[in-house]
């Protein structure tokens, strides 16, 4: 499968498994799962043809591991990033002392005033490393990395989760738990 086709399939999966399952006649089960057979049939109903082999390759080769199959390979889900209503069945997890959030510099003033908000998603997304945060921030403009004092945030009662692909999730990060990473930090 060529790169253009991978992008097309990945975008379709993101839309259907994270944001609009109803577009393909699907309902997300607990954990965000949908039967693969239903997904493939739903794709055909809206004019998108995807083979099981293409689906397997996109799930396997996704650099961010956005999607996963269940142990049987009969169900698929997006690991996080949902705006659609879903119970991801995540367990609270103790975070490392610091986590990171990448954003574009144009959002910095608002974030430092209001904190990190989940917006239309279920959670704020954080990474365990600076490189990932820089990459995420660079998708939307000149990147800046914010350091999240996760230990203090958790001590204040905020609950953290970790998705299957290693993304850290929390409902909100108030501004007092953030600092801008400077080149010497």
C-alpha cells in the first residue's frame, strides 16, 4: 500500500473511530471497540473500500499507534483522541513527576491564562518525552513545549490515565501546574 493510501485509510479510521462512528452506521462499544467486519461494511456503505489487509497495515505501521485490535483481532478501536461519546475503560495511573504538552506558540497566552483544556476531546493529551511534544506542537505552527508538574497536579486530586499507545490523559491542567520549557531546561 502506498503512503497516500495509508493516509487516506488512517484519516477515515480517525474520523469514524474517534469522532463520527454514526457516519458509518456504527456505535462504539465500551472501550471504544467496534467489530472489524462492521467497520469494513460501514465503510462500503459510505463509499469507502478498505480491505482487511490495508486495515492491518495501517494499524501495524502507525507511528503513534493510534489504533489497536483486540486480542482476537476481531475488533478495532482508536486508542485516544475521541470527541464521540465513549467509555474508554481506562484505569487511573500514577504519572511520572513531569509530563509535556506541545502546542503552537500562538496558543501560549491563552493556555497560560486558562490552562490546558480538553476542548472537544475527552481528555488533555500529554507526552512522557519532549521530542513527542515538539512534534505534536509543530503540526499547528511554531512549536513550544509546556512542562506539566504532574506530581503536584495528581497530589491536588487530578486523575491521570495512560492510553494503550502511551499517551497520558487528564481532564484539565490549570495554569499553575504549567511552565514553558526554555532551551536550557
